[in-house]
């Protein structure tokens, strides 16, 4: 993405109840969870990316339900 010109990378953290998001993000979150993605997995991806790129900003997005 950076080689193609991305200035910032935004990564969605999958959430089990993404009702505040639109249908596209809801489906993407469901697919990611079914394939085993988690917050830990997202952070591991960021860590791997950082081995080769320590300057491109990364923004994590996600919603958490609070009681």
C-alpha cells in the first residue's frame, strides 16, 4: 500500500457486535472473526509491518461495547 502511495494505513479491528457500523464493515468483521482474526492478530500484523517500515502512520479502528 505504501509503495502505491498510501500516506496512512487504517486497520479495522474485528468486533463481534459491529451494529454501529454499516453492512460492508459488519460483513468484513464477521469474515475476519470466522478466519480467526483478533486484536492480537491485528497487532501482530502491525509489528510485522513495522519491521520494514517505521514511518507510515497506522490507525486502528474498532468499537467496543461498554456496559
